[in-house]
């Protein structure tokens, strides 16, 4: 298990290509079984093929046990044995054409890749517009002198543009060729350089044609697709850092003489006694030795109802101590705590999800060898038949340009961008382009309960109390900040105030007040009734006067009014619906029955939710997980695709692929409909892109298409797929209403 220091390894530290042994060891985490784990940043990995090459290259090194690449975060996780020979991780990746850096605890650096793409796109767009203006004059029939001057000016604009903006493709192609492989940037680079070289040659020899406009426009359109694709991928965020930040830096350890010393979390040993003050999170798993109080267990169960703890109660790291000082005996190290397990589960789930190969990657895998072969064959065939190298090279360049994957490169990112805009118009934010593809593939929707199908705040659903004591109960509740007291004070029974002779709050028990010689209590039945538990059934909160029961309160969550209609729409879309919750069975069954969900599971821990999703995946089910809590992070990461409301915990929002604003669950079927529409348009664009090549390629091979016409045809194909992407409907059903009145669920004898 990784230590806390490793969990916070999120920023890049630049290193030389030849790694330092000391640096590698210091940047690695020692696992419990003696292995070391190293995190590498691989910023130039951008497709499924890159991921496979990196993993294979690292796995072949002596001592490497496993290597996994997360494509969304461009991070490689390498587990290796420390032997006499340290595996040359960075050198190996450099040899196969990938820049890599060790991850460290330093501050994050700005996104240089995004800035580089945007600036390169802007430069190429500016140059393309100006060169095209000059070309229009040439096409209009300029005299030879003017034509030669305009070609020269175009060359002066094109050369620095190709050098600056085209280097993105050249560097990628060169790295691939050095490693003995190919990628889509190789034919792109060859086409650009050949067209540029031939244009310079013709300009120097006063030729009638030059193709600087085609070269620069080609770069511009390719960079549009590359930038859009990068921006969509870059929105995928790892939730691991946010969850790791919940771990306290240390704990107050109680020494034998009773003194308390703050100790770094990694230095706290199993068996140590620590103090958890009110308002602090439990730093490590343990058992309460002394003290009583209420604990917020949302990080474990996701539920709003506090849990009373006392001597002997088990605590998990991340739980929030609401009141009362607790002395806790530690039962796990920081590397084995509940929070650490959560982090590792999320990391493993993200690694698995990153292995999803997007449709664009699958289509592009066979592109390069086919285009290379056709261009080479056209050059050889024409040269053998005519002996004219200039004509043969011109035709080969036309083949490379006209079959340039610009339309293919725009086919999917453009649909994703338009779909993201349509989603945003409806209050839905798409964080990862591949999530749109995955969303269209799902066949089952899995919901969390609290905060997702319900509001997540306690409400009084039953108040059976003598009218004489309502004022006193209100006064007692208004003096406490406990979640139950806040719910009581916010109810109609808590609007009036009253005077009290004395008031006290006993952590883990309840509220006590004195008035006119009588003792009033609101809290746990066994305490409020002085140990007399007769006839309280499943009541959670009792009101007593001098130890005699005088009333009780029941609390529940509030069902979102859009929940029932959302479940109905999902069923109409042909999807199964299931409910997974950490709450009590009676509360979960009440919500499921009210909303119309037939399948549900209650009392689940975060790892059990993940296990259920894995079981569904084992049955070839592709799940959409909808959740919001801290405890939903691993499940959101483990699902095929995930959604969370904008008011979710930071961890939930970070782990989800899609975030919808407000409380209205109607956003879920809306997103599904848009994703399916986008999927249809993507397939249409891909069919068009392939069909376009099948139509124009024979013309180019036959010599009927010049590089200029090839560039125009390529541009028209790009415009066509962009226009088709704009056909995603802006209205796919009723607009989600983010302002709706909710109704309370009253599951008899239960609390949400």
C-alpha cells in the first residue's frame, strides 16, 4: 500500500533523460511487500497505441513487475523490484520515442502542452489567411512577375509557420521513427515537408504553381482537431489528490506519562493511543478507548445521520468527529488505513478506465501503413511510366494531402465539442470526450441514494410530542449545532423559542435542559429514558421529562421530485436501474419503492460498491454510476462512465466524467439522448471520411488532382464533418428545472 507521501505525488519534476539512481529511489514508494512503485509523467502519450507501447517497453525491463498507463492523466505507474540493477525507466521510454519525467511533491507546473497547441494553431491560422489572400490573386490570373513575387512572399510566411506550428507533428513523427514505429503524424509530416519542398523548388524556378497555401491550411486544420482533442482529454481530472488531502498531516499521540505530542502520520504505529478533538477527522483506523460523541460517517456510508460512538466503537480514517473528545487506539498504519485504501481503489479504477480505446484511436490504428503504401506506389508507378520525377512527386504529394486525416481528426473531437456545448446549455458539464462515447454504450444505471436520489439533509418527518413541551424542545434544539438539532430547529416545531434555566450538550447522548425544576432530554432512547428502553422500537430520538417518555422524533431524507420521472425515462430508454447505498436496509427499500427501483442493495461500504460494479462488468454490463458523496469516489471511477451533481463533494465531482448543475435528475436522460445522437453523428462522420477517401483517392492516383485541389478537397471534407457535427439537436426533451419543491420520504421507523 502506498504511503501518504506517495498519495500526494501529483506535480511534475523535470529530470534529465538519464535518470539518477538516487532521484528514482527518492521519487518511489516502498510497498509493504518490499517492491517499489514509481510514478512517471508521459506527456506525449495521446492514444491507445502509445499506451500499449509504453507498457510493453517498461514490462520488458529486468525487475519490473508491472507497468500501467493512465491515458487521461498521462501517467505511468511502474512497480519494480530493487536489485543490483536499477531499471532505466526514463531511458527506455526515450528510446521508444516518449519523453518522461519523474513525479514528485513539488508544486504543479502550468500546462505547457495546451499553451503550445493553442499558440501553434493561432500562428498557422494567421499565416493561412494571409497566404490564401495572396493565392486568390494568383488564381485570378496575375502576370508572371506578380505571381513569382506572391509565391516568394508566401514562402516567407510559410517557412517559419511550418517550422513553428508544424513541429508538433514533426517531433511526434521523429520520435516514432527513431523508435522503429509509425503513427498518424508520420504521413502528415511527410506530406507537409514534401509539399513545402516542392513549392520552394517551383518558386525558385519560377514555376506556375506553389502549394504554400495548401501546406499551411493543412497544418491549421490538423491543429484544430489536435487542440480540441487535447482540451477534451485534459478535462478528465483525477480525484485521488482531493481524497488524499483529507488525510491529516499527523495525530496527537498520548505518551505513557499522559502528555500529548503531535506526530507525523507515517510515524504513528499500530497500538498507539491518539486524541481526536471535536471538528477533526479521524486520522487512522482505530477503536475508541475513552470518550463519547457523534461521528459523521459520510465518507464511509454517505449518510447524513450522525453515528454515536463510545468506548469500543470502531472508527475509520476520514470520519469527522462532530462533538466530544475521543481517545482512540490505532489499529492500522497510514498506508493501510481506510482512506489509503480508497485512494488506491480510485487509482486502480482510473487506470482501468484509461485503457478504454476511443473510436478515433481504433480507426486511426490502420491509417498510416495504408497511406504510406499508396503514396509510395503512386510515386513509383508514375515514375516508372513517365520518368518525370516532378510529376510523380506531385501526384504522391496529392495522395498524401488528399488522404490527410484532417476530416478524421475533426470527425470525433468536433462532435464532442458540439455535444459538450449542447450539454452545457442544459446544465451538464462534460469533462472527458471519451465519456460521451462510453455514455452512449451503457445498458444499466446505478444510483447512490443520499444526495443523489434524495437531498442529503435531515428533515423531521414525524414529531409526536405533547403540545406543552414543544416550546422547550425548540429552545433546546436552537442551542445546538448538531445535525439532528439543526433539523429539529428548522422544522415547524422549532420556530418558537423559550427560556431555559440551564442547558448542556452531552456528546454522543443528546441535549439536556432544566426548567422549573424539571429535567428535559432530547437524544438517544437509552440515555433520555435513563436506561429504560421499553417500547421505543426503532426510534432514534426521544424527548423525555424527568426520565419519562413525553414524545419522539423521526428524521428522514427528502426524495428529489425528479427522481421518479428520471427512473421512468431511463426505463423507456431500455436501461436497467439499480440502487446501491450504505444506508440501513429499511431506509433504502423505502426510497427504492417510492421511486420505482426494483433492484437495490443496502449497507454497502465503498469497496463493496466497487465490487458490485466489477461484478456487473464481468457480466458484460456497461454501467453509468450516478453518485455524489465522498464514499462514491471509487465507484464513480470504477464505472464505465459516471455522473455527479454539482453540489456533490469535491471528490465525487472530481471522480465523475460528467457533472450536472442543480438538483434535477432529468439531466441524466438528457445526457443519454445527446450522447446517443452524438454517437450517430460520429459514425456518420467516420463513414463520410472513409467514403471521401474512397472517392477522391482514385482521382489523385490517376493524376487528376493537384496538391492545391487536394488541399481544397481536404478542407471541404473537414468543413463537411464540422457542419454535420452541428446537427446535434439542442432540444432532446424537457429542459431540467433546477428549482423544484421536494417532498419528504417517511420510511416508517427508519432514518436516511
